[in-house]
C-alpha cells in the first residue's frame, strides 16, 4: 500500500499536482540529496536524540509525568524539539534504506512517556504542567501551547502514514479535542502567537477524514488579524495578528511565523477552495521573493525580532536568515507548487534547499547554524548572535536542528509528482521512481545525474512510457539546454517552467542544462550591496572565504575584477565540491581616516570628481599583479579554517 508523505491533499482537492507516495522515490548513489539523507540517517538523528536528553527536553516530560522531580529546563516550547525528532524518525521509517528501526526503543519509550505525562483532560505541555500549572492557555501570545501541539500532530501523522502506528497520533488528538472545546466555534476567539497548528490540523483531517479538524484549522486562520494576542513590544505583525489573512498586502513580521501560517493557509485553500485565500498567498509570495529574500533563499533581515525587513532591506552581514525560515520557505513553496503546477515555486524550493538550508549544517551532520549570514567579517564580535561564525552542536533555542532532520528525512517527497497520468520532475537526483501506474507499461524510471555539480540528467524507463507526459523542470537560472528523447534531439514546449515531453513511447530522455559560471548583481534598491556582485553556477551561490586568500590579504581588501570572467575550477577533495576561480586585486591602502573627504569637494564652484571605483563603493585597486582566488559553494563555507566569509564581493 502506498505511503503518503508530509503533504497529501485529499481526492478532489484544488491541486494541479499530486505528490507521489513517499516510498516511490529513492535517492541512490553519491549525489547531494542522497548523501545528505545518509548523513541524516547515520549521524544527525542520533545526535538529535542525544541532545533531547542532554538539553532536558525529555526530563521535562518525565517531571510532568511524575516520574522524577526537578525544575523545567529550556525554552517554553522545548516539547516541540521532541516532537520534531519523532516526526523525523517517522518519515525515516517510510524511506527505503531508512534507519528508523535503530531508534525503535526510543520511539516506544517516548510515546509511553507522553501518554504518562498527558493529563486526563488531554492537556499536554510540560512547561505549563511543571512551571506554571495554573496558567494553562493563559498566555497564547508567548506560551506556544498550540504550536507544540501542531508539531505533536505532525509527528503522529508521520507514524500513522509510514507504519500505520496510531498511538502517537491518538495522544495528539486527545489534546486537539481539548483545544477544539476551548477555542472551537463555541469557544474563545483566540489564536496562538506562533502559527503551526493550522497546517497540522489540515493534515490530520487528511489522515482521519474528520471534517472537524479542517474546520478548526480554518477557524484559526479566520481569527488571525483581529489582534487577540494583545499588545507586545514587537507589534501585532510579529505574531501574524495584524491584518485578516484575506486582506494582507504582503509578508511581514517573524519570518517563520509568516511562512508557517502561509503553509497552513495553502493547505486550507487546497481543501476549501476559497479564492481570497489564494490571492493572499500570491501577494505574500510576490512580496517575499520580489523584495525580501536573500539570493541564497534565506529569509529575515532583522535580528531583533527574527523578521522580514522593509522591501530591499537585505544587509548581508546582518542577515538573520534563520534556518527554520529557509525550511518554511521549502514547505510554503511546495504547497504552492502542488496547487498551481507553476515551476517558479520549484525554483525557490531549489534555491533555498541547495543554499540556505544545506549551509545550515556541517558535512558530518552534527553541528548547525541558527542564523545564516551572507558575510562574516574577519574581525568581529558575534558570539552573542547565535554564533553565526561557526556551527555548533545544539542551541538553547533548538528549533532548527530537529526541523532540519525532519525535512531531510523526507526530501524525496519533494522530488516528483503526478497529474493525469503524467510524471513531473522537480528536483534532479540519481535514483529510482516507482511509477505506480503512471505512464502506462513503464513501472520504473531510473535517473542518473551529478546535479547540481553537472547539468546532465538522464532518465531511463523499464518499458515505454505512454499516456501522459513527462514534465522536466527548466530552472529559472537556465539560459540554454538540450533535450534528447529516445536518442534523437527534439524540441519540446516549455510551459510553466517545465519541458513537456508527450508520452508516446518514451524509453529514454536526456536533458542537458548549460551551467556556466555567472556573476549576478542585486536590484539597485538593495543599498547594502551596491557595487558588489555574487558568483553563481546553476542553483549554487558561491562565497569567498579567508581560507582561500593569500595569507597577507585580508578578505575585506579583495576587490573582484568584473572584466575577467570567473571560471569553473577543480573539485576540492576535502569538501567534495567544485570551486570557482575568480580574479581580482588588493584594495589600495586607505588613509586610515574613517570618512575622508573627496578631492575637490571644498573648492567653491569646483566640479566634484569621484574615482569610478570609489563611486562603486569598492575603493580603488592597487594596480599591481592580479590576484586569483577560489570561491566555494555557500553551503560548504565554514567547514575548514575559521575566518571571514562573504557572498557579495566588491567590484573594481
């Protein structure tokens, strides 16, 4: 019986595409996604389980259950760390070659613990049970009770779908029934300060078929924007309670809250079909991706409230770009892709996944970034800012590592989908796809590629693919490509970002995406990086590290020569990724003054002359010998020697 993945619209939903079963796609070989899943299986999951004990998250639940004594440790939402790890293990249990069985004892013990900690009325939140037993549901703005419940429900959904195990979901449903009683149509008009419950409830509806959960999700969506959370120093927008969802003009506030809510709204739209909800989602998406997103797919430019800034407020060195925000972007864009079938949403999944999300963890999968800046200065003091200069094993606020684990354990869910007998490929990775009746006689598609290092994607079917079409995503960064079907070059139409190959007996397809090194600049209103450029290749954004510069050259003194083309270099054996060679020069020595005057600026009536390099913001190069250095893919920075890093490089 097919296993559904994290997002599974019901029959009749307003969805242009439908996900393939979770176990239909298997990543194999040494590709980036396959390797990532192996590291997640072999290292990250065990690391997360260990940290749940070390951080006190499990002890909190034991205290709530009366199994031991002590005081609550950690943030108020520490329970959600436990639930996200359980969800990650649940999706791992449904993955071919997964490693969830090694954690069977942990899962069994934790479910029993949750059952013991749950109150008779269904309430389950260790912070309030242990630290503030008389204040349950008294502080929805900051209490995170419904947020934690959302993650509990999603963990229950994962195990119900992959192993038909329902005991964890039943714990969540007992709590959800209490929430329905308190906040349902006959209850209090209030919302959680951190959206998450909305998307979880829709997925519970999809699992159980009980309309009450979809109605409760819709009620929470409709209650947003009526300022029920109360006044706060961060303002109502931070909590997504500033404006009714149907009338929001764009994205605002805490980045993760915004896109978790958007994901839930997208799920509700798919099942209810309210066009005003879809209109709001389009406005949010356009605002984010048109003026509030970093080139890496990172979101959130303000440290103070982990929030979106104003349009084009995207400072690279002050980028907060929380890991959870990039993950929420993948989740939101996946739902929009399913609803519309438009490849622009898949492009943004790819951008975030290969850059901001991938860069948040070390290559061994046991240390993590919380924030993901696009520039780290050589001389800096940032130990108090979630340690952006280096990855660490865990955080007091540990939302990101287990969130990453649950995404990676289900990565294959985002690779392909189907519609009317057609196969749509979104992410390119070596592996197999069980077609499950899609494509006529063909039952298996085998994909071979080195993407994103190489743009060649080869697909072989075990029998002629007939009936629908094979839709191959042509990424937005692509300027040219070649397509071969059954050994012959063909021209197929591109619609909504996908090459459409009619299913008239396809045995093989080869798509070659040209992948030259390109230099990109920012929108002119992104003041923070005016006069700077970014080196990219395919979907990968590159970064310059101090480790790759001559010992005598400080990162801040390197100026790129835009007249010399960047070139693909050799593969770094230690990092396992191709480098890019760029040419520049050492910046001319400054006078030492912080704000020197420009020549001629004091002469009455004199024309002001500004050196072009100064006008660009780069400072004049020395005019000496060119300096050739190498840049690394952004997602691999910080895996060698400590030091400065920058994505946006000044030009001369």
